[in-house]
C-alpha cells in the first residue's frame, strides 16, 4: 500500500522534510516512489511547497496521506 508521508532530512535540531509517496512497509528515510514537495518548519513562516497535481494523482491511485500531510494540505489550501 502506498502512503504519502514526511521523510526527514537536515541535521540534529534543524529538521527539513520531503513530502513523498512511498510503500508503507519501508522505513521513513528509505527510498521513495515519488517526490511530491517539501516542508521547512524552521523558518519564521514555515515553508510548505506541495505539487498538488502530483498529490491528487496519488490520491486517485489509492494512496493514503498521513495525518501530518493532511494538515499541511489544509494549510496550503487555506492560504490560497
């Protein structure tokens, strides 16, 4: 089953996340199927960059977003 979730990058105490489509059974920082966007919570106004076309395409294919990704999508949609 494919899930859309965050994959952590960055260093200790300075996280940076990729939003990826990946197999549910894989570890968080392992290979992913598709890169959908990124999220940087360390800025004064957190940066959220999501390709909504890719996101909707994966949702139509049956991918399930994590709760964190769902909340990020709501933030992106409310800002527009």
